[in-house]
C-alpha cells in the first residue's frame, strides 16, 4: 500500500492501526487497501496456489 499510495510505510501503519481502532482511513488509502486485498485473494484462488 505504501508504494501504491506514495505514503511512508510507518505512516500507513499508523493509519491502519487507527482504522482498527475505529478511525476512518483516508479515501485513497482505503481504496488501495481494498485493491491489495483483491489482488491477494485472486492470487490465493489461482490454480496451483498453495494454502497460506
């Protein structure tokens, strides 16, 4: 997410922790988080993918 949003990794980490505690994510970070989850889900469901 940090690379895709051009936000420092420690700043993204603080945002994600705040989100887990009920604070809203900035829209761009929320959209990239959704996209990252989708990318991960597609890789996991791909034929021949190993279980986590």
